[in-house]
């Protein structure tokens, strides 16, 4: 099927600690920021697809089964028989959640520009990429920028989430590459902590101004427990947080992004999409794991109705 939204990046099998900081019990789930994004978009009603590579292993098959169950098109995901599907662990303590990644040499990290499904990108309405998509390897970074170039040349919008992971690259390179990506972005989905670290500014309105100056046409700045700030060149709206009972914030930002882009594609205004996305993100923190707690559209609408 032709996809409205295509996401590019690295899927990762997740093992998430449950039962507290001393627990030795882990819940197996699924992660990878852009995969989470695609699933969130699909659960919000969008026709979503994924661009990546998986290992020829049981975890790769688990991902294909997951995407097909979720209605995410995996026809543009290639199989790499010489590399594994990546894995990560999430632990929890009084300071929050912490990630340990095992992704070196993964199938997705070996992705290159020649692997891109150019026809599928040209037919999509939105291409989504993240900072992690660009950080996992030089070839994956080159593929990401080539995908953005193809998208913009064909009228496909580019969506970009900063998703800064300094374990993957030094801050100087991250700043340069992410700034270049934002310059080639139509819809920027930064997190406050990410862009504050990169650009030395921590005031939300100043950060939105900076993202717009760098080249983004639309900005949805994620503020965590403080909600979000959505803007373009003419309008700016602060989105209040949706009240929830969080237990695990893994993937909340990805849920926001997928929900936000899905609703923009459906025709919502920036404010409508922002309120919907903030509600979806809040609901996703009420369960463990990156994927399992992502709400579908019906649940988000019920929560919004109750809160009104």
C-alpha cells in the first residue's frame, strides 16, 4: 500500500525492568524511536510504513509480526543476513529510567543510501527521521539525508525528532548534523532537554524561534510534564499537559510525534494536533514499555472528552 507516513531508523528489541530498581524481572517488548513513532501514527489512524533493516534472526521476525499486527507496512524493511537486530534494556530508579543499548554493528546501522526505497518515499506525504537515525553510523546518516533530499524534491514533507543520544556521538558532531537536518525539515519535533543541550538555550519560546530560524516550518517543542509548545511562523500555542499517573516514560516523545503527524496528515490544525498528541503521550506513560502502552485513537478521544 502507499503510505501517508514513512519512518526511517533503527528498530530495537526492548527488555524493560519491572517491579522497581532491585527487580531482576524484565518485560520483553519493542522499541526504537522511529518504530515507536510509526506504531503511534498507525494507532492514531494513519497509513504508516517503515524503512530500515533487520537481522535474519528471531527478533527480526518478531518485529515483522508486530508491524503487520499494527498495520505498519514493512515491505520497505530489508533483511541483512550478516548482522543482528539490535537490543536494549531499560532500568528504573528514583531518578527515572535509564537505557543500556546493544546496537553496535546492527543491521540498521549498516543501512546505506543505495538501500533506500526511493519510489515509496516519493509517494508518501511525510517522511520521518530522528537524530538517532543519523547517529548510529555514517552510512545510516548518509541514507537519512539522501531520504530527506528525495522527499523534499517530490513534495513529501520531512518530519524530524532531535532525539539526542550522546552515547552515540560527540555533542559537536550531533549539533552540526542536527542543525543541518533541521534546515531540511518541514516539521521539527524537538525535546526541550535535547535542544537546550545542543544550543545552550533553555527558554521554550527562544528555542522555538531558533528552530524556525534554522529552517523548520512547523515546531512542536516537547516539554515533558509541562506539555508542549506548537508553532509556525504565524501562530504559537502552549499545550497544557494531560493529567496522568505515569510509571514509565519510555517512548512518550515518540508517541507524541507519531500522534501529532498523524493528526496533521488527517487535516487537524497545529493546536488540535498538539492537544491530541499531548494526551496520547501522557497516556503512554501509564504502562511499561515503549509500544504496549501507546493508546489508540478511541482511547485518546475518550480521555480528551473527560478532561474537557
